[in-house]
């Protein structure tokens, strides 16, 4: 004979609806990722990679943060906009993407 534990289900009947809602919100927040902070050394390394890739038209892979998740893009830097603090990236299909510099987490050569 085994004991079946229903986990949090057995406790929610004794909880106020506000508490149940707070628990659900807390679980949702735990699922979402937070934007990591980059140190000065990493920012300088990425800056050098950007300048070299623009000078020699090299393909790069970009890891960036968007809507609580990490995404990846592969392409060439078409233009760096210092006013908007964005990079315009053109992928292998000719599609253009605007990446904010603050959202970029890593840049690597292919």
C-alpha cells in the first residue's frame, strides 16, 4: 500500500484565493529569465569584435535577450547606429534585424 501525496493541491483548499494567486505569480516569475549584467571586459571584447567584423565583413553569431528569453541570430553587421545604440544585422536570407546594444549578451565569429 502506497501513500499518494497530492503536493500543493491538498493545501490550496485551506488557502485564501489571494495566496493561491501569489503562489502562481511566484512560479511564473521563477520561469522567466532575467537579463544578465555584462562586465566592462566583456563589453570591450564585444566592441572589438564588432569593429573587426565591420572592417572585414565577417559573419557573426549574436546571442541577445528578448522578452525574458535568450535568442540567437547569425549574420553580418550592415550598420552601427550610435544615436539609437543599435546594430543593423543582415542574415543569410537578406532579412534585416535591429538589435539594441544593451540587449546583446555575446558576439562570436563563425
